């Protein structure tokens, strides 16, 4: 059973920063693709950033240059550093792990950016 627990969300003013963390249970964390998604009210969930086992990263165009995804395999944790936050970044942010055909999700953490 895989559990993903996000933390680090909160309320921040536009232009501010937050760092999200996602702690994963289970074995072999280092070999799995990890990602951060977000879902704003009345919108579909969208990919924000992803990182492979080898450390390659991919970002949504809307966050390129502002967000950075990283992972610490020794701590079974993936991070999302968010800088220069905008009100349109307001959403629930979810951690995701892909294990072959299976996808696991955390419970989400709310990020609210005030203008």
C-alpha cells in the first residue's frame, strides 16, 4: 500500500513563495516517476511538474521558470518549490506516483495566492 502525504500549502501574497513536500511510503521510491498536479475550482486537474527516476524534469508552460520540482530519494520525498506565485496558481496541489499501470495520489494541499 502506497501512501503519499503532502504538506506545505497555505496562503501567500502574489509574488511570494511556497515549498510543497510529498512524503511517500513504500519501497523503491527512487525508481518511480513522481509528479505534482493541481486542480482549481471548476477546472480539470492538470500536470504542473514531473520528475523521472533519473532526475529529468518536465513543467507546464504556465509554471516554467517559476516552479522547480526535485526529489530526495534518501527521504522518499518529492518537493515543489514555487516562486513568483500568481493568483492563478491558486488550487489544490496533489502529489502523484506512477508504478507501472498504477497511479497513486495524495490527499492534496491547498495553495491560495492573494492579489
